C-alpha cells in the first residue's frame, strides 16, 4: 500500500549527487515546513494556508511534494494521474504538478535530480510513465516545455488554446493518454466578459483572483465571473488544463499568468480589452 505519510527524509542518492538534502512534506511535518512559494507574502497568507490544506488532503491520494531543504523555490509535485486536478486521462501514469527551480539554484542539477526522483517513484509503483501539461510556448506557472522534451518527454497532444500534453513512456504500449473533451474547444461556456478558473493548487491564486482581479475588472467596468474548482471531478471537467489559474475573455482563453490579475500588470499582460 502507498504510504500517504512518509517520514521526513533526505533523498540520499540526490544528496550524494548535489551534496544537498531534499525533504518530502507529509501530514506530519507540513505544519512546520514551508511550501516554497509565497511564504513571505503577507497578502497571500490566507492563500498560503489554503494551499497547505489542499496538500494535506491530497497526500491521502498519493500526492508528493518534495523540495530542497532550504528557504528557496526548488521543488516538484506529482501524483497518480487518475487523482490529478487536471482534465487529462492518463491511467497508470504519474502526473507532474508544479515543478520549479528558481534564482541562484538554477543550473545546478536540481531539476534533473528532482525529476529523477519522480521517474524512480513511477517505476517503483509500476506506472507506465509520467505525464505533464505544458504550453506549446512558455506559459506562466507551468513547467518548461523545451526542458522536459530534452529530458525524454514526448508530445502526445496539442490543443488550440496553446497547451500540450507530454508523456515519458516506460513501454511501447502506453498510448492511452489524452486531454479530456472539456478542453478540446479552447473555450469556456461563459461568453461574456472575464471568467477566471482557479484552485488552491497555488498559494497565490485565492488572494489575487478574489482581490486583485476583482479590483482590476471593476476599475475597467468589465464583467467578471469567478469559478473556483473545489473537487477533483470539477477540475477534471474544467475547460482549461491550467487549473491553478486560467483567465478567459468572451469565452476565449487568454492566460495562465496570475500577475494579470493586478492592476499594474493587467493591461500589459492581457492588452486593453472591452466588452
């Protein structure tokens, strides 16, 4: 049986490679350990706690959050694709979630080391491979497409809204992976004004959607509808593969960039729009 509460430990083979320790967060230690993003952002303190609450529940579904044992944004998240908060069908795969190496920690081998840990976890669990949702070009809050392709991932499917589904297959028979029908059109059902979809998968989402985006839309007199995806089932039938945050305008997908919510960035990211 999968251990939903593994003990805090360094990943020893990675430690030997980099001479640095990594830790796995669990229900036992998440109260005292940081989750890399927004840990010093006072505005997002409530959003930060909601991400921790989300993680604590997902640990019971086999979800893994592993990070560098430093005050840094160096981490990887992954779990069974059947339980992923993403509209993708990928039976017997592990789905990559957030995967980030930032700042001075770039180009030190952390990305390869953390990905190697995910690959070994998938093989140990008898999975057919790994799957990841990315942008056909670089999208904010999504993994680097070009880098993953260099690590052995392949493009499985592209959709019109600019998202790609990547797989790393462990055997030749593993080809039953696809986006769900809900994302194929690249549009959302609501065709008037701005529509934001989000979850608590990110510690920035709750605050910036409910506060920053509301203020930005009101200032410009643009209608806004906010849809929070509260369950796995809702996320797996969402009209966007980017369930951390996606913004639509008049039914068309615009961006995954949460900074678009802010008044100072709204026009630059989205462009001047009107109804």
